[in-house]
């Protein structure tokens, strides 16, 4: 009998000859089981049904990134982008996507309004072809507008169905490891429809691997990348960040301009899958590394008054493989003076979330407006803020407003044309 051609080839360590699968009573097919089987069979083909989870507001940006990777059937929606691709496309999506938080590969989808349907639907998937007893697993769960309302219960029930199916087929079961599992399973329950997927990314894609230490209020790398993308900056003119903190915006801009993949310095969940193609992956990485280019002197600059933040920024820059290619300066905001006739200036000031902070920040926002108006003529200014009341103190009229989310905080990226 030929080996089945599915997304993950059977076992790291095949079952011993003495380990016989437990016989199960044959069951009549139902509409649900037929739909599950059809979805699972789709994995045996050359294209995978994938979903890139994206911070709200950045869906169209992620769709454009996927299109640039020549990945087809891209369909942006709320909170992410659905697409279809092959194994190489899945690897490239994880390596290159700058605005997505993770990439999921769908296994099945079925109606689910109670524990029994959940267990049956998950159990119907041939998990023994994806996970061996020697491997570890973890289950992530998200629920919305469904009869089942406790994510912990859904995750536990899912885990039970998975390990039961593997035990029945192999005679033993895998263990759970929530920290560093070999396979991370994602369960999404929305309006009593359950979607079960494999998480190909592992750690969230915002964890690029270069930011080992974080300051008090770090901007996520994915959000910083989205901000840079929305400015339209392509590396042809200077970019400056007068309040750079630990350097996330300058580093993300530099990765873009230097053609360095955002995931070049980290690992991914798919590398622990049974079907991981090391030769294919190494070829994709080598191709990416061959396209990296050095940055012109002075293209990207960062300024901050906090010496510790600047120290972090320099270390993060080195970790990203950009040593000496971003220039950082110890300077107060009022001393910021960009060089050149035109460029892009991006500022991410504090939002004043805590009680009483707004009063202290009004002067800062006034100062931002004064500096852009007087010292950045010919440039284009962008301010990312989660506080529109404070933004009024900038005193300039924004020519465009982009909605983004910094976690649960609804933000605006405000564009200012500075003449």
C-alpha cells in the first residue's frame, strides 16, 4: 500500500509492530462527518486553506503582502486574511509577513452547539497522521457568540478528543506542553461553527527574535510594521522617529528597506511538524538572504531622551542584523531637527491611559505640533495615538486618518502634510 499523501506524514517514531489500533464500531456517516472528511481530504491535495490572523485595521496590508508573495485566493476579512497556498507558500508567508500575528492551516469546520458535537467533530480528524505519541501538543481557543462560552472547557474537550483518537490508533497518547509544543492546535468557535486548525507559526509572529528586552510600553512589531506600511515609505527618502524608545519603528522600517524577512531570526511551529521539508525551507531562506541589501548612510534615524531606551534600541538593531545601519541620537524632543529637504517622521507618543496622565501629556502633544510645523517643513508627519482628545493639541489638520488597534486600544495614525 502506498503512503498517504497528506499535509503531515505519519509519525516521528512509528508504532511498534505489537501496537495494534483499537477496533471501533463502524458508524453511519452524517452530514457533519461528511463535511469534516471532505475538509480533511482537502489537506491531501497541493493547496492548503490558510488564515493569517492580523491586528484589526491591518487586514488590507496583510492581503497586499500575500499578493506580493504571489500567493493566490487572498480574501481579507475582519481580523485576518484567508488564502490558499502550497507548502512553499506557507513557509514564505511565515517568513515574510510583517503585519500578521500568526498563520493557521485549517483542518476542518463543523456545526457545534454543545460538548458532544465538539468532541465528535474534533475526534473525526485523523490526528494519528499529524501527531505521534512521542510529540507534545497544546490547544488555543477563541469563542464568540456561541452556545459554548468557556474557552478552558472547549480547549480541554478538544484535547481529550485529540489524544483519544491517537490512543485508539497508536496504543498510547501524546503529552500536553503549553510552553513549547511540537504541534499547536487552534480552535475557533463563532456562532456555533467550529474551525479546527494547526498553528504553523508557533510563537506569535510579532516576536521576531531581535527584541530580547522590552521597555515599559513597547509597540508590537506587527503594529510598527503596519504603521510604516501605511505611510507608503519605501526606503527612497529618509525616515526619522523623534521618540524611538527601544527602536521598534526604526528597526521595522530598516527590515523593510533592506529586504530582510521579518522572521529571519526566529523559528516556526511548522519546523516541528512531521512533514517539515528542511531542504525546501533552507532554499527559501537562502533565496531571501541573497536579496538583502545594505542601507544608505543616514536613511533611518532614531532619537530619544532616555539613555536606557537608546541602549535597548542599539541592541535590538544589532540582533536584527542591522548593526551600524540605523543611527540613534540622545536628544530631547524639542531638539529634534531632521536632515534633508523631505522625508517621513513617525511619532508614537504616550496615550495617557492612566488616570491623571492626560493633563501631563497636553504639553507634549502641543510640542509635537510645534516641532512638526517649524522644524519638519517639506516632510510628511505621522502620529500614532490612542487618545484623540490629546491629538487635538497637536494643532494641525490631519490630511488622512487610519484606524489601527494597539491590542484592545483603538488608535489613529494621523497624517500631516508639512509645508
